[in-house]
C-alpha cells in the first residue's frame, strides 16, 4: 500500500462514524466497537486503558491539527501531521500499545489469530487485509502475534513514509 493510500485509509479508519471529519466521538465509538467485538467488558482495565489512550490520542491530535479550533479534524488538517514520528512517539505510542494490549485477551503477550482479525474488523479493515497482515506478522509459524510486534507495526503504519502492507 502506498504511503498516500495509507494516509487516506488511516483517516477513513479513524473516522469511525463516517462523517468525513475526525471528532472525539470517533475515538469513543472505536473503543466501544473493539471492546464489543472482542468481548472486553465495559469498565474492565483493558477497556479503560483503551478508552484513555484513544482519548489522549484525540486530544493531542485535535490540539496539533485542528487549525480552526472547531472540534473537528479534516483530512487536510490530518494530512499535515502525516508520517511525523516525533509526534506519534509523544502522542500516539500509548494508543499503539493499548490497541495491541486489548487484543491480547489472555494477557500472555500474544494476540491469537481470531482476536487479531476481530480487532481489525472492529476498526474497519477488510478481512483479506487483516488476514494477510496477520500472516506477515506471524510469519505462518505460531498462529499468534506478539503485542510488541503488533504495536511496532502500528507505529510504522502511522509514521513510515515507505510503502507498507
């Protein structure tokens, strides 16, 4: 996937409600969908950690990108922050770690294939993409992906200017 295509897809996936702008509601809805699909109980430590990480991600995204301070981030505003590793390191790292952790339902440091696919389905990724990504990260060996490897992929997905899967 080209860098430009990935930028557009990232925006569309973050736009959970499909309104063509990013708002706080998108991050709340994302948390709810992921937890529902994975069977993570509301109020559980995993749900709370994901909600907190998504909330911080939104707050920092809005503070950095929402140039007209209308509480909405357009694609153009979002694109101005694209591929900024320092911004992601400061504001997105907890988001990447929380996404990986919520997919690790038994807390063994590994995300099972079905949970990985469910996590991506809840986020809006096509199943074929999620299955191919899982195979690449797992290397066809164990049927599981480490949370550290997945968080590193999320980081690269958000910051790398290179073409990625």
